[in-house]
C-alpha cells in the first residue's frame, strides 16, 4: 500500500481526534462510575453503621455475644458461619467443577459438550430462593436419611449425632450446588483459550489425553482457575436466602461440629432486619456486620488478583 502524504496523514488524524477523545472520555466515565458507586456504598453504609462501631468497638468482630435485648452485638459467630459454609462449598464444588469443565471442553464431542455447556449456564442463572426451597424440601430429607446419618455414626469428630438436618454441612452443600455452574463455566472458557498447537504437540509426542491435560491445559489455565474459584467463593460468602433456609439461623454458635446449627452474616441480616427497623442501634449493628461482609468480599477479590498476578509472572 502506498503511504499517504504527510499532510493528508495529519489531516486524517485530526479528523479522527474528536472521536478518539469522545471514546476515551466515555470509557473513563464508565470506569469511574464503578469506583464512585463502590466508594459511595462503603461510605454510606459505614456512616449508617457508625453508632454500632462506637458502641461495640472491636467486639463487633471479636465477640461471640449477639443479644439485641441487652444491646450486645458480637458478630464473630456470623463471620465464622459465613466462612465455614463457604469453605465447605469450595471443597465440594471445585473438584466437580474442574471435572465438568474438562469434560465439556476436552473430552465430550461437540454434540454433547455444547448442550451441556448451555445447561450449566442456565443453572448459574437459577434464583437462590429456588435453590433454598429445593434444599428444604428435597436436599435436607435426602441428606438426613442417606448421608448425614451414616456420617454421624462414623465417629468422625466433625460429625455429631444429627439435630435437624439444617446445619453448616447442609448449607455448604447447597452453596456448592450454587457455585458449581459459575466455576465450571469460567473454567470451561479458560480451557478453550489454550492454544490447540500445544495440545496437539503433546499428543503427537505420545502423551495420553490425561497427560496432555496435565501438562498443557492445566498449567496454562491456572490464572483462570484461580479467578473462577475466588469468584465462586465470593458468591458463596455473600449468599443470603438459601443459607438462611438451611443453616439453622442460630446465633452465638462457634463449633467444629458441622452438624450443628448456626448462622451467617447475610442470613442474619435477612432474618432480623425487619425486626430491627424500629431499634436504631440494632439496625446499625446489622448494617455494621454488612460492612464487615463487604470488606471480606473485597479482601477475597484482592487476594484473587494478587494470586493471578503472581501466577502470570511465574508463567
């Protein structure tokens, strides 16, 4: 192609400059709106929760005494319940999600993998209240009669005799079902970004399909896998209605026994906020533990970004 004369090139650039400036301004404004909304949410909720922070101090996150009748607002048990149920969900969901994603992207023929991928995406869009109701009417009876009963008789320290079937373990299982479609969908798309040349080279050198996945697919996909896991973890930490139905709703419970009832931050806010509407300090305390949940979510996302960055540099 013949190069444009310098005068015409400058004129063309000048004609494009207003469009470039408009695009840059629009993109910057949209990105700034996200940051402004995030900062506004944190500032406004912290302001509303400030009376509770002044009243309880560090006891809001270090004390286990939650009793609105005596103005005692210690949210440690809710933080514990949130993290325990979310960790259970990760332990159950991550291996299953990775295997589903590998099957869809690397093993199944297109005629099977593509419809299965659509179904996985649809499961990620199911409302949490549907999962919660299904858990109450289907999952709790099934687990109580066929799984938890066997575990409670095994003598393992984490599983005591059953109480009601609504406990940390059941809440973790329903959260695992909810985050599995999210993790598997992201991992599936991550696996598909691995260059086909690397896969074919491994197979041409005599590697089995599993060796090809282990040597070519998984190392290349580590940042995406970490991002998917942390996104699922963030979803589990913030889940409300399904956990409120299945965790028991009992405050002040910190125990290693997974068959005991408890509560989480989001579930406690959902169950008690209407009751607290006429009690300013109680309402401020609920907002305060909501701020704590907000900070926990931010820390999870920051940790994910840090891990991804380190993995990217190592690769």
